C-alpha cells in the first residue's frame, strides 16, 4: 500500500510538472505574439515622418504633418491592438462569419447578405472624391502594413480558429460602419414585435402592448423648460391602419427576430439597449467660468472595449478622443477650441412594407395597380463544415422599397408574404470628409458645417467651446412619411405610405446658448412642437434626463468633480415610482401580513439608490419583474413575452403607463382567477411573488438582499464561453450598480433568470472643462488592447468601475514623460 501511494505521488508530481510546463509554454508563446510598440521603419505610401508615442495606457499619440499620414498611423496602431475585433465586425457586415465559425453562423450571414451592407458599401466607395479615397486608403495602408509585416505577432484568435488575416479594403471599412449604424437602429424590430402582438392579441390589445408613449418632456430642444406632467407616461391612442391584406404568420416573424438575435450575439451589438448621456454647461454655471462638456455612451460592454482612444497632432490639428475599431475618425472628443459628444435620437429611419406577390408570377409584386419585377441578386456564401469548404447561393430579392428580409425564413412566398425593409439612401456620402474636417473646427459655425456631412448615425450632437458657448444639433437623414407613423408594417402595394423625401438638415432641431445655461440629452424627447416626426416609436424612460437637469440646477458652480458625481449617480426614479405605488397599495388595502409590512418599510425608507449595497432597489425591481410576469406573461405566448422584455427600455414604461391611466385597468385582472383584481391587488401580489423569488435566491434575511449580488456583470470575450478561455480571458463577474433608468446604467433585458446579467452600460466616459483643459479626462471599459496578457488588456477596468478617469495628455512634454513606446515611420526615398 505504501509503495502504491509513493507511485501515486510521483505520478501526480509528474502531471503537475507537465501542466506547469504546458501553461508556461502557452504563456510564453502568447507573450511573444504581443505587439512591439517600439521600432523604426522605412515604408512606401507616406508623405513624411510619422511618430506614434504610446503612453502608460497604450493610447497612441500620433504626430505627423500630413493628415493622411495621421490616419496611416491610426490604422497601424489600431491593427496592433484590435485587428481580430475589426475582422469580426467586417465579417458580420459582409456575411462571412460562417467561413470561420461554420454552418452555425450561416443564417446570420444570409441575413447580412440580404440586407446588403457590402453592396451598399461598394456603391458608396464608388462615389468618393479623390481626396476621400486617398484619406481612406492611407488608413488602410497602415492596417495592411501591420498584417503583412507582423505575421508572427497577429492575434492568437486567428491561429485558434485556423485562418489567415486578410487585407482590409475600402468596402470593408464602409460596410462595417453601415452594419454598426443598422445594429444601433431598432425601429424595424419594434414594427415586427408590434405586428406579432397584433397578430396574436388583435388590434387593440396588440397596440396597447407596444404603444407610443410620451412623458411630456424634458425636451432636448428646450432645455430648462418644465411641465407639471413631466415624467408621467401617457399613450397616444392612434391606429392608422384598420385593415391589412397579406397576413404574416407569427412563426415567420419570430424566426426573423431570432436570426437578428444571433447576429447580435456574434457581434455584441444590441440596438434596443443603445443609449447615452451627454450634457454641456455654459461658463455661467461653472467654477472656471468656461464651458464644460460630459459624455458617456451606453452601449455593449465588449471585451475588448467597443471604443478605441487616439490623439492626432499635426500642423493645424491637435485633437483627442474616442473612435470605433475600423473607423478613421475621432467620433467624440475635443481639440483646443471645441469639444463634442452625442447621444442617439432613436430616429425612425426604417419602415417595413408588406409586398403582394403576383399569383401568376412570383418574380413580380404589385404597386399601384401594376406588377413590377423584383431585382434579383445572387450572393455566394462560403462556410466550413469540418475540413471541407462549402458554399450556399443566396438569392436576394429587392423591391422598390428595399431588400426582402424574410426570404431566409422557411415557407417564404407560400405561407407568408414578402417583407421589404426601406432605409434611407446615401447616408455615407460625406462621412470621410466629415472625418477630415471635424478635428479642425474652431467654432459653432464650422462644427455645424462639418456635421452636415455626417449622416451615417442620426445623433443628438452636443457642443462646447473655450469661449463658454454651448450648442445642440441633430443631424442625419430622417424620412418624411406621407401617411402613418412607421409603427408597424404597411401595405407596399397601395402607394399611400411612400416617403416624401427627407427632413432638410437645416430644419432639424438645434439650440445655441439657451437661457438655461445648460443642454441635456439622454435619449429623452426632442420636442413637442416640431412639425416633422423624428422619433416614431415609444420613448425611453426620461428619468436620466430629469435627474441630470436636477443635479445641474442643484450645483451653483460646476466642476470636474460635479460632473463625475453626475456620471456616477445611481438614483432610480423608475424604482422609486414602483416603490411609491406598492407603499400606497399596502396602505389602502390595510395589509396586516407582517412580512408585507416589513418589505414595505424597506421601500418606504429607501432613498432610490441602486448602488451595489442597495436593498430597496432589489425589492423594487423584483416587484417590477413580477408585475410584468403577472400582467403579461400569462396572457401572451412565450415568444411574444420574450420580445416584450427584450425591448425592456420601452416595455418598462408599460406598468407605469397602466398605473397612471385608468383606461388600461383591464390588464390588472388576471384571467385565471374568479376575483376581479385592481391596481392595488396586483401590486401586492407582485410584492408577495417578489418575496418568494428573492427568498429563493438569497434566503429569508432581507438584509442580505443586496443589489450587487443579483445584478452582476462579466466582461466576456467573443470566444469566452469556451473552456479554458472563459477562465483566462473573461473579466468578472463583478457586482454592478445602476439600472435601466439611472444615469450610471446597468442595462439588461433577460428578467427571467437570476442573477440579472448586465449587457450594456456607460461604455466610455469623457469630461472636459475648458477652464482646466490640460486635465480633460476619459475612461473606457477595459483597455486599449484585445490581446490577452497585454498590460493594456484590462488596465482601465478598475478605473471604469469606480467612475474614475485617466488624463488626456496632449502636450508633447507630458506625453513623453508618460511614454511607454515609440514607433517611427519614414518615407522610402
């Protein structure tokens, strides 16, 4: 026995040694593939000397006299840090994911090919001016130089998936931008979900489940103006389509949304959760006497980060900020004279048309009494199956309204009609020129002129300058509808619902130096008097905007620390409204249940905080979850309920609407009971159900019900669900503060399982006070690099979690003082 134990110990020791050797070997191998930030190179295709100084956070400070050389440096630096992420984005855009992931991604690729990002990109590139083409080509030369010259240090994901990095083309870059713009828009999914609800519940109840909601402000275009009804939801009870020919089966609608969901999963983009905060305060309200701007984009919390930091320094350029991987521009940032940031408008730039096929010829569809031929395009999609390379030929149909998006669904044409997706055309015209101009803008007029060229994303742009001025401007291509609101699919054959052009850029809402002395945009309503419709669907909860305004008004003289306090604020007005109704219900029903009385006391004494230690937030939000379950889950199919909670930023307003509008009282009554329930009964039932659910998760002790234990986040790499990478690459889980309506948000949509897994939040934060320009601040979620074991893989995570920042060094002396690497390119003579 003793001899066996000795042998066993020897075997264990040998196995441990082997494991250590393997781990050490992998570690050393990965370290050898990390990019070298030092080096001197002589290259073709540049006009002068280019220097890339990396600071202690890995941020490239690019120095060059020529603007095209600056973006060459950006392309090279970005490829060093984000090449695989950029490759995934272009593959998603061009329908090439299945080449590396196999047949599992084929439906997503088919959908991307049908939508035609690649085709649109090709057309856009053909229309570029010589200057635009040269600028984009310079960016690509930097990327492709890195691919060609550093094959041995390319990201290990290429090796793990067994494929080679390919050159990037102009079409790749533009297709990626189009794809990201599309994924940031969600109106077509709202239309499909609303049609799904109407198909299942009928016109009245279906529209009540996906209503148009107004909160009576606050309005972006009228900062400082207030209404007594502000924040109280009300529904616009309209129904512009009483009859519809061409029934679309529920399963077809559901399958279409599932294909889109897979594409979201592959890329991490979720349009329903894309929101942001941006505000500016004039010098009248700041301690420095100069303007101050604050911006944080609420987007997917990618690993690596969705954002990439960069600083350009040239003859007449000195600008720093953030951009998206694969984009040759600073999207939000500042130079010595102005600062700019943005939030999404939620603009409705998409409409779905139900086309009517010719019963005698499926290649034709009806329009205004005559049949027209579909345009047919065959897209060849390659996919791997084991060691074999196979292909699928996708026939894309295009009507006058746009591509037919449901050809990928079974039984198309037999059991359900074509659905055409119309979007604005020519959105990318001028984008490259915008990229070249924005850094040089010195005042409001120049800023607006540059903005007028940028239509790729329809955003609420916020501006501040060193003279103390602030401004707000919406820019982008927004359609004018002849009829309807674009809330649900419309007949394509009648011609009644055609677009009547676009809202002129100079007519889109704006304001400059308002009397309030501040401008706030937080995806709230734009205006109650604008003659054109911009936001077509329900508005998101307005409580972030209301809270930002409240905190700005409460501060006599704003500073950096004031803005940090606002960005880190987690008071949940949404939760407090739920809590107030529950307390009222318990009082009016005179509940004597000791457990109910105890739970209500927590809600009554809660200050609204949704910090990680908050108990009130845990209870209030769980009441909301159970309220959704009680009022809706038992009345609709599982598929429809899934769509309802998937759009939680909008559906969260439903219980608030129904609690404030008696015409929705019929939703309180539970069909399966003999009793006729009212508001109070439903609220207390939801509180009891919340108690059961939280007790099952935490235990009976309410003092242990802390928000951070049930509301968590894990930074997940695209391959982070696969062992052993999920243990090596992922970061977390970490307790997470905030909620779906807090300034510092913690957004998620799956309320059916615990803990609630956050998916989206403040993906970057930027602060600048022109009175203390050299101390401008920024932070992104993880770090500059996608490379595991890089010092810049997660070096910003702790700062970001604590709502802290790193300085944005722009003076050469400060940059060199904090330098970690220098790469120099010289032109070949």
